[in-house]
């Protein structure tokens, strides 16, 4: 079913907001898209996008199931980064119980990710789903972890926790570190960042086993992930890791 009218409505609203800003004032195509995303960027800051969502669209009072179908169509069809981001904002303000009813379709959203902005928003949703119903969601993470697509690999790592402070149930350290290990030498910058992110969040939950892993692999932790991986460590532990890394 086509929801072209709804797509046009969201795109028209955000394009209008874009025109009131000075060109070049905000360049997410460089910051978020790394100059390689296929999306067109409207140069809108996130608060503007969220405000448009809060003001609502003509379909905002429909049932969750109906809105999910509309936003899925918008996610799949739009060429604009900020419009796709609006779809993700809808997902992340929705109860996990509602999202789970559509988890098979929501997992497919990952196929369109080509930038860290969208990736991180989906990580928020996927981490909630994984915590809620791991039996159904975890197989997707296993497939992503073995993918040739770096954005799927990134998702298989960041989505395990997103932020550990948001979780009340955790994936085991054995699985987390097993997922990280084969990607320590990954060439993609945002996978390297994901390795650091996930090591940090794993350390928050499992400090001893994670620190031991970092000691064993200090020389292999990628440069782009090093700062995040060691962010929460005390100076003594940081110094110990750095000594190993330089040896």
C-alpha cells in the first residue's frame, strides 16, 4: 500500500524548515554522513525535527499499527536524512511491546542504514527489543555480526547494549566479547568506533572480564575505538593498557 501523501507531507514540512536556515550553517552530510551517505541532507538540527514530530502530522492520531505502516513506507521511500530520522524518532518514542509486534519488519530497516546517525537511533530500538525478547531478536544480531556490510556489523555491536545504563537485563559477557573479537582489526572507521563503544558499555556491566579482554587484546583495539574503550578506566588501568599496547 502506498502512503505517498503522508511521505509528501513530512518532506514538505521539513523542507520548509530547512529553507529558513542559512546555507552551510549545519553540515550533517559531513558530520553524520561522512560525505558518503546516499541521503540528501536538509541541514536541520535534531531539535527542529523533534519539534515537527511533537506538533504532529495529519496521521499522528491514528493507531500505532497504522502509523508504523506509514513510517515504514516513509523510511523505505524518502531520500532525505531528516525525514528518515523522523521515522526513527517515532520508533524510539513507542513502547517496546508495540514495536515487538512488528519486529520482523523493523529489523529489515537496518538494510537502509549508511550513516551513524540512523545507525545509533536503530541501536536504541534494537537494544530495547533484544532485552525484551532475546530469543526472537538475537538471531538477527548473529547474522549482522558475520555480514560484509560494515553498518550491519556496527549494529551487531552497538545494539547489544546501546547504553548499558538503560538496560535491566544484559547479554552475557561471553557473547559480547565473542562478537567484538573478530572485528578488532576491521578497516571501517565506524566499526572501529563501535568496538570501542561496546567495550566501554561491556566494562560498565562486566568490568573485570572486560578489562582482562582489553589487556589480552590491547595491541589490537583499533585506534578509532581506543578512547571510548578506555574512557571509564582509572589512570592506573589506562597506564597498564598503554604499556602493553606500546610493548
